[in-house]
C-alpha cells in the first residue's frame, strides 16, 4: 500500500501562518494596524423587579475617539441583553452569533430563552479561542427562574453577582456600587445608581466618555433608555461658525463621445476553410 502526502483541510480557529511575515514587517518598521476598542465602563445590578444594565457611549482607536455615541448594550433575546467591552468588532460578532443561536433555540423549543443558555454559549465560544476574541461581557436578563446577572471574561471565566462592572472604568464604577448598593432597590433607585456608576467611569477614565445608556429588564418588559444622561454637553460653539478649505473645483465639463473606428485593410491572406 503506497503512502503519499496530502493537504489536510484547515481546522476552525485562528490561522498563525503569517506570524513570521508579520514579525519581519514589524522589525522593518511597518506598524500593524490598530484595533477599534471600546475603552469602556459597563455595569449591571439586580433590583427588586429585575435587572438594570448600563454603559457609556465612547469608542476609541488608540488615543482617538472614533465614535462619541456608539451602542454597547446588545440585544440577545427579548428578555436578555448584554453589555460589551473590549474590541468592538469582537463584541458585535459574538453577541450577534449567540443571539441568532438563541432565536433558533426558541423556534425549536417554543419556549422563552433562559439566561444560563446565553451564558453557556458565550463562555464556551470565548474559552475555545483562549482569549484571542477580546470580548468582556456583562450579561443580564429575566427568565422563568427570576433575574440573573453574570460577567464573562475574554478567556471564558464567569461570575454570578448581584452587581457587576467591567471595562477600563470598572474600578471607578465599582466604588459607587460597593458604597451604595443594597438588596431590594426600587426601579428609580437602581437607575440612579447605575447612571452614577457610569458617570463615575466617564469622569475618571480616559477610555470612557460621552453619554449614559441604560436598559431596564423586568418580567415581560424591556425599557431601553438611549442617552438617558448627557453629562458632557458641548459648552462652546463659535458664533462665527467654522470654515473649511474649499474642495477642488471642476474647471471643465466638456463631454467627448467615443465612437468605434473601423479600418478596412485591403489585401492580405484569405481565411482557410
């Protein structure tokens, strides 16, 4: 029996084939492109009727603020939402993928999605990539077993807590929760505390900023408070307005139609039949 070499089909996951090339380019002074990251403050807490999630709205690319009003609270199911921190593309892709899987599961079972199902799908996916999918998540929802709040780290580890914070501004937000949180908060008290925690991250962390988004999840109802607070209003606008250099002007708009030009050449060899 003869043996020979053959190409094995690629397995799923990341490909590291270009690592040597990228290392060579880096040594020659070619910088790799930067990622768009949400230097972020995301929080969540459990109150007497359900779960409240909160997030800021600044997206950064290195030292540049590339989006002042992005959405970091992602839809997972009618009763489940998820806040994302880390690389923006990864948080969008992971939450969209799991959201579609939950929808197919609801079609198959005819039942409401459970928060633990979303938690298992998210952490299994992140663990399989060993942290290379840079998504740090705060998952919250209300199902038949009551309100649930979980944090999911990029390597796939999870925590189940009555209040949680993630992102670069998480320490500032956690200071608010640890000093003021108590069981049995009302809806208004919970919203005010979440907004205060997000504002703490906005004013104490350079990666967080702009506005405050809040999502209130209760049994059978979800209220998404987009731009609930605007703590950074524009304080100065020039009375004269802002002038910009004129773009390149068009000097000529003459249209020259193109016609086919056929030349008949006499003589030559006849075509063979």
